[in-house]
């Protein structure tokens, strides 16, 4: 037990120990400190409360009326604190609590179907999820995990975890392609409607394409512009034009016959998908469980191993 100026948790603990053990000597033994420290702790507490809690004689120590009242409250408070410590310890052992995650809407389409498995394994975790394509601030917006695609931030107040890399390809709905000029080469794209994505800083995303072993940039005439990733993909599925989409996002839609992959040889490497968590002494068990799930999903979806999550962050 440490000596501190003014009343403190230690002072309350010392008073309760004296009352329970019937004296200062046995209380000091129970707290593994000196009899003098216990006596000073009780004196500090009495001074702060402005009352006498214990009648002291050379033979005995007994509670005053105020002491009995305070002891009942103090014991209840200490018991509640002990219960809280047990609860926190259990949470560290078993992931539990709210985890707030912000996904870009396109990547979120891939992750959402997998979260049922996460909930089955960790039923005490509650997930709050946002699908947004704007910049999100971990601290100001209160997120536990922010997932984004692009250049990972260089910052000292957060930890960045690479999840996977994406490929970008051109896709369109069968309903759009029906009756339109065939697309056999990049030059044929100029005769078609383009769905263009406007990124979080307001820029129109041009098409980067692979042509004869080198990368070329095409700025098609946009017929539809969207800044929402979910709406962007939906626009392509509904036949509004050709869109450059993440391959992993398009894959299930191709399997369902809702999109067609155009000019596969023109596909290019896309951005890195990464997760950002606040910098701290140790990642909470609930956050770690979700991060490990995201890593596993990324590895399964792409065949890439993003590596292990550091034990301390």
C-alpha cells in the first residue's frame, strides 16, 4: 500500500481492513504494509470526512456510529470494484463489447457476408458498421477500425495493417452490352458510356489500363459520375455503362451473370486495402478478434498472406 497525500482508495481500503480485522496490526498484515501506514491512512480518511470512524484504546478498536455507516458504503463500493475487475478480466480472456468499423462501401460488400461467422465464434462482440467512401478520422469519429483502399497513411498515432492488394478491371452488365458495338480493344471503349468514380477528395478516377506491356491512362467521357462505392457498382449492374471495379468485388456478380469482364488483359494492379487502428499499449481482445477475421478473409479472398497482427500496438 502506497502513502499518498489526501484520502484515496488506499485509505478506504485500510479503514475497511481495520474494521474487518479488529485492529491495526492485523490490518497491516492483511495489506502487507506497516501498522504506521495503516494508521496514517485512516487518519487521512477521517480528516477528509470530518468525523471519527474508529474509537481507539490500548486494548481494542471499534467503529463509531459514523464508522458503521461509512463501512457499509465502503464495503459495497469495494465489492463493486472487485466485480468490475473480474468483468474486465473476463473481457480480456473472451472478446466482448462493441467494435466500430468503417469500411469503404466496395470492400464492405465483400466483408459483410463473412461477419455471420465472426459472430458465431464471438457472440459477445457487437459490431457497428459504416459503409462510407469519405475520409474517416479514427479519434474524432470514434472508430475502432477504419478500412480503406489506397496509399496507407504515415502517422504516429495509429497502426496500419495491410490486408491485401486488389486488381482493377472493366465490367459491364449484359443488358448494357446487348446490341452495342463489340469491345475487342481499348480503342473501342471510346464509343461506350463510362461510369466514373469521384474519390473522397473530389477527383474523377481515370481508367488505368494495361496495353501492350505498359500502363496507359484513359479519361473516358463520363455519362454517370458517382462518389458512393455501393451506388457505383450498382450502376454498372443496372446497365448504365462500363465501370472500372475491384476484381474481388466484381467476382460474385460475374458468377451470378450480372456483370461481364471486359478486356481482361487490360486489368491493372489496384490499391492496397489496409486497416487502421488507434495506437495504444495493447490492442483490446475484441478489436484483435475482428482484425484477425479481416486478415483471414483477405487471405482467403486473394491468396495473399498479409502477415500476423502484432501482439502489441
